[in-house]
C-alpha cells in the first residue's frame, strides 16, 4: 500500500514585547507539540507601557507585518496584554492571518471568586486602558475589583528568568495593593494581566500576605490556539526546534540561552 502523504507542521508565531510570552508559548507547545514555533520578542521597544497609544499600534502593526512576510505563520498569538488591548482590532482588520490575543481574565476571575473581591495585576498601561475598565463593567458587576498597575514587575520577571532575581521586599511592594480586606471580605483571586508575571509565580505565592488564586491566562490562550488549529491534522514530520528572534538583533547572553533551553529553544 502507498504511504499516506506527509503532513507539514503549522507555523505558530508567538509575539511579545519581551520574554513574558514564553509562559504562553510553553502552554501552546504542549497543546500542539507538532507545530513549528517562532517566538518574536520586540525587545527594541520594551517596555510597551512607555509608548503612546498611536505609536504602539503603529509599532506592533509594522513588526507583525514584517514577521508575516518572513515566517508565513498560520496563526499569530499576541502574548501581551498591552499590545492586545490596543492593537489587536487593527491587526485583524488589516491582516488575513488568524490571531489569538491576550486580555485580562476578569470574567473567569469573578466567576470563580468566593469572596467577590479580586485584583487585576498588570502593567500601568494595561490597567489604565478603557478596554480593561470595559471588561470590569461587563463582567465584574458583582465583584469589588482592585486595579493594580505595577511599573517594575515585568522587568523583575525578566531578571528572574536570567538568574538575577530582585529582593523579596521589592516584589512584595509591587503586589501589596492587590491584597484588600474590607467589609469582612478579603481578596481571594488575583488576575495576572501581564504574561511576564507567571515567571515570578513561585515568588508571588511565597510573598503573598495570604493565599489567593493567581489566574494565569496561558492555559486558556493555548486552548484557543489549539481550537483554531483543529482543522490542521497533526504533522507527520517532526517539527524543527522552536526559533527565537529579537527585534534588537541581539544574541542571547549565556544566562539567557540557558533559560531559553529550559523552554526548548
């Protein structure tokens, strides 16, 4: 009997301003291990919170457009809350490639919270967006929500990744506003509204003044990505190793290369 035709691996582009999207990449790769992955970090413009909205939209659109021309992805995952809340609508309108975005998991957080007191921990840019406030109005009417914008936690996560952790006190100060006790109710769920923050999850759990559920959006993003790829049968060829690229053109340091090896690069 003739051999069945070989099936090529779908190409998935995972995009972030830095390395936080690795937490999303890890989950998608587990869901579709046969896929070809390209991870693109726009480190030349990190952090995105420093950019004006129009400049950020133009930047993300240009970088993604160039990436499509170079890598021809079948699916693009914007593994960045700030970029998703601002640029995803424009990207979908201008480009034919399917996109999966990352937005604060406010709806599931309120659904699972028993105390109905939650916190949304993100960058200052993400928590300050009208998009985030609209999610709260739509899905969190029954919850008290603390919006906590951290100016330093994403950079702390990148330092942690390469083995240069900051002290406990610095991280504790960034997360302290998440923990509210009022009217007999305590915060019981914290939305991680930045993909960098799960890189610090062990530290966050240790430094929390009381136990809470830390809601990582990566598993839900991976499920959505796998759903969009469901019509692509598993590849019969072994996929190439995942590739990582930096818009700055830099080569990873020895410490970063060692950290990336833990993600399969």
